[in-house]
C-alpha cells in the first residue's frame, strides 16, 4: 500500500531562520510527490511537485523540496521563513493503484513562524 | 484563483437531514475529484470523475453518499441521512492545468457541521 508520513505535528521556527518540514513516503514504482499548503478555512494550494529529473525542486513563495530516493524522503525547505508562511502543510503521493491518479496525503504539519 | 468554486462554503445541518454540495470548474476540465478532510487529518479520496463517468469510488463513500457530474462540467455530492461523523471539509479538485496534467487544484471546500 502506498503511504505518506509527516513525522512532526508542528514545527516552530523564528522569522528569518531556515525551515524544514519533513515527509517520507512508501510507494511501488517511481513516486510522484507533491506539497500543498492550507491556510485557515481555505482549500489546499499547490506549492511544488517532483515527477522526475533534478532532486531539488523549486516551487512557489520561495519554497523548495529535496527528493531523496535512498531515504524515501521529500522534505520541504525554505532558506528564510516569514511569519506569513505560518499554515498547515501537506505532503502527498500519487496513487496509481486504481489507475486514476488520486492523491494520498499525510496528516499535515502545522508550521508556526514567530516574529 | 484555482479555477474551481464550491458552494456553499459552510453548511450546518441537523442529524438525519440531507445535504448537497456543488463544485463548479471555471473552465473545462475532464478530470474531477472529491476528497474529505476531517479535523487534524489530511484529505482522503472519495471519488473520481472523468467527464460524466464516475470511474472510482472509495470505500469511504457509503451508500448514503452519492456523487454526480451530469454534463461533465459541474459536480454535486449528496449526503443522505447525515450523521455527526460526516462533519468535515469536503474538497473538490481538478487535475491538469498550467503546472501539468499531474497536478490537482483544489477548490475552497465546503465545511459541513452536523449537529
């Protein structure tokens, strides 16, 4: 079965410091991996994805993610956090078992950036 | 703007009542998904439409749930005889767009509260 784990419920970081939100995955075959962000009472907003190619993927709002096949990880990173980055972050993997590319999400990590 | 609207944004109902939610793609998209997100969890797949055909349904979609996409454009999700456990955010997503055919774009969701 394909799955995604986000080991941290919450990550706290000071504004201006680098941030990392962790994600590990378990899939059969080549993974298609995604990061989404959710602000209060809003839907999910796409940040970035890894399909193939460079292991370092750049996305929206200065976020990037590093794909590591040996560690089965896809951690989200940003060099300098902003207070406005405070939100709920979800890692997801494409599930092709049914043939229709639904997404399997982690439980989410709440990022709190303090001034 | 993710290209998909959902209505209503919030719905409060009493246990045992029927509710219907609507998802409207702004432009033509043939691939449409419904997900459910309960408090503290990531979204979970409910069902998938390709045009008007419902091609995959999750085991989460009990017989009290029904989804339609009659003309391959907007979609509706109906819950009959609601239960308190149905309280959740219901999210509609479209696949495909400027970021490629693999990416899903989510609407703002409908938050259902069953009293």
